[in-house]
């Protein structure tokens, strides 16, 4: 997935029964997404701004680095990864996103997308034309405040990635990754101890600055230490408290063999 030439922006899909008005009030993710804390009237105003739902097939790009910024995208279901491609064509994965999160906020200042966003499975997003959303901020102060909170969370996430790649040993990096996934699933009402890894081991390694072999060894080591169980991409956290301690650095991490 390292194209030597930048392909043209994909054409917007035709409106179908799967590309309809979103209806924030009826969305199971509305308490995590932009409508959080809005009253019924304000939510109706937001509904008028949101364009449509859009299906994104597995491995399909939602947007590409360098394309003009027009929309934010709220994930209704599914998982994405975002990554930069450097001048040599090498990828650096910058994050994994899931339902209730916004894609595209990095493009607001530059007015161009600064990374590629690719679906890890069949997904659905709500397109949010940013000029219309920006116009709504002046009428709905609660919406602007919540948007600022979401931007702050994104900045914090990026800072945590820098710390992850710069200062932590391999076992701590992987523990942080698992604990972060578990907490995000818990907020969404899913199990925090049993979940599927939607991303490949290669992608996890790229994100954490480790090789795919290191990820496989870490899974085997964590399993041997009684921290988790692994069944293909299925993960069961057996000792979440110890994993959290490892992620926080309060439990020593032994070096990789």
C-alpha cells in the first residue's frame, strides 16, 4: 500500500439506502460523538448539517494525504487506521480509530488531509461538511465546547504516541496498547477483557515501532506469564490489573529474549 504516484481522489459514492441522512438521535454512538450533551433542538440543527452516511469497504481509503479538506468523518461502526507515507514510500501508522471517533481533524489548519485513512473492515461513517459545522458553532456553544474537547483528546493521543515510541520498552508499549484498547471498548459498552484485534500484527508493530516478530514474541510471553489468552485475533485479558501496572511503569518489564 505504498503507491509511487498519488491517485486521484475517489469519486463520492452515489446516494443509496446506505447513504442517507444520519439521524444523530438514533445513533448508538451519539453520546461519544459530536451530539454529546446537546438538547433535542440543537441535535436537530446538527442533523441538518451532517450530509449522509457512507459505507467504506475493507481496505478502502476514506481520504488520502494531500487531498483538499472538505469533511470530517464520524465513525458509526467499524475500525480505521491512519498513516503517513514518507518520501521513500514507507508507512508510519499514526493511530487506530473506532466507532464514536472523528477522522480528519488533523486537516483543519492546513486545509489538506495530512494522512491516509483506510478501513480495517467494512465500516460506515457520517460525512460532516466542515464549513457548515463551523457555521453552526456560533449558534450552539455546547457543540463548540465539545468539539474543543475532542480536539484536545486528539492532541493528547498524539503526545502519548510520541512518549510510547520514545521512552518505553517493548513490553510496556504493548501493555499500553492493550490497556488503551480495553478502555476504549469499555466506554462503548463492550467487554474490556475480551475483544478482537481488528488490525494485523504487522500494523501493530508499525504503530509501536516494533517488528512483527517482536509482536508475536510479546503475545507469547504475555500468554506464558498469565496476562492474556490468544485465539487467532481474539484477545482475553486474564490479569488486567497487572497489565495496567505494566503500562504505567509500576511493574518492571523484563527485556525481550
